[in-house]
């Protein structure tokens, strides 16, 4: 397939739905797009019907071009990552992978402009994160929860305010940051470095003040990240964890049990913030992020260093520390529901403690004068209490 033909197909997808988040090329299925979290078939002109394995392979090879590294990754590991741009219109993060003897493609649409903290409606505490000079800031969540977008906004805030060297290690480069007050160097894995650990080790010799690690996948990477944070760098990174407490445990679990005490101490000193996020359907269309935010203070540091107990948990500290900018998912979802941004059903689906959240939502509904129960028609027996 020619590049112009492939670009024409992608252009039709964006014409059909400009708010497309993902595009899917799968053998045996028509071309599909995910719009606001739901898959739908895309009508093409001329119609192509379900894709054959040869057609998905042709599309994949068109995007891979002459890059031998991508072919090597696909053969050796069964998948490869790359970025793709529809000139002047859209950029995509692409994963090509094999399944049942055929190739499938998933293209995640990226913004052509770097988003700002204000545009994303991020909590005010993100402005404080941008003023940190050293330490570890982690953004976590499931794949597709918007971690890269959140970090891009944070990098942009630093770039706009401070004359510092910012170095990013990404797989692939998603948002292209222009030089503002800061100077930004963006390195892509496979093209500019071979692994996050080696790229991060080299970064320590490249005089950055801020380092972005696209994904912290293993012990070696987190160890170097903590070392960088301890030596005066601000290190931003992502992990695939569901909440802030699990993030702490995941990092500690990467090390041997004999190293646990030392790792806990180092993490307690270097950690600044952990932000976990989940993307939820928004009332009226679109999606909105729910956040859980941990900020290191004496109570959090004690739990990181000494571990949680049934009486003292990270969740309890977050729940009672709103004045410090911390919040749980349930508190964030409660606020979204109160402001009419999410439905009650959505809030319950994405809750951490469903019973506690239900009580919060019922209180809000009571204050509004809304019905809080489906039970009706109850009345006292007229003869109750008579002998």
C-alpha cells in the first residue's frame, strides 16, 4: 500500500469522527474507531469490508517503512511501537502486533498541540508540582488513561516558567514540545537509545534539571530514577498501577526482600507526588479524568518507610488530607457527581470503596431533594400498637 493511500484512509476516519481516540486494523473486521470509549465501524469510500490478513500487513509495512529496528522488534518480540503523522492534521502512537498468524494495528491519536494544565482542568496542586526542583513525581494508571497527556501538560508548565534543561525518554515521542523558557531534548527509544535504563543512565551525564521517563518497567530503571532524584534532578515517570498505594507496593516489590528496608527509606526521601488517574465517561459526551493524589509528608513518609497497618493506611491519610491537596478517587468522583460531570452509575463503576461512595452520593442527592431509594408505598399499619 502506498503512503498516500494509507493517509487517505486515516483522513476518512478523522472526517467521520474528529474525536476518535483509537483506530483499529484487525483481520476479519472492518476498520474501527474508538469514540468516547466505544468502538464503531468506519464507513470508507470505496468500501473495503472486513480487512484480510494481507491488507493489515500491507498497512503495517506502509507505516514501518524502511526502519529495520521495527521489523526486528516485530520478529523477535511479536510487536513494535512507532509514531505516525498525517501531515498537518494528526499524530498517532502506533502499536503493531501479531495475533493468530496475522498483524493487527492500534493507532492512538495524539494532540497536535501540547495541552496545558488549565486546558485539561487538572487539580491546582499540579502547579505546585511544576515548582519542585528535585525528587520523584509518578503518574500512574491503566493503558489509555491519559498518563502521557497529564505529564505533557506538567512538562509544558515547567518549560513555560523556568529556564532549565528538560530531557525526555519516550517510546515513542508523543507530544513535540517547543522550546520556551526551557530547553527541551526529546529522545525516542529504539532510535536514540536502546532501553529506558540505559537512556536514564546516560541522561545523568547530559546536565538535565528535569528528566521524563516514559515508562518505569523494571528494577534497574526505578533504581536509577531514585538515584537521579536523590542527586538533585526532578524525575517524572509513569507506572501501570491502579492507585497510589499499589504504586508504592509495586516499586518496593521490584527489589529483593533483603533490600526492602533500604528501598523504603530511599523512596520515603525521594518521592514527592504520586498521581493515579482513571478516565470516565462524561455527562454530555466525552471523557473526564478522576484523580487520586498522594503528596509526601510526615504521615505518608512514615507509611512508606515502615509499611501500612490495619489502623494506618495510605487511603486513610489521603482521605483526611484535602487541605494538603491530596484526594482519593472517591472524593474526586464525588466532586464530579456534585458538579454534574459524571452520572451516579459512572461514579460507582470507577469507585475504590463503593459503599462509602454510595453514602456520599446519597447525601448529595438528599440535599438536592432527589430520590435516594426505589422503595415506595410503605405506610404504618393503622392497627399497630392496639390490643
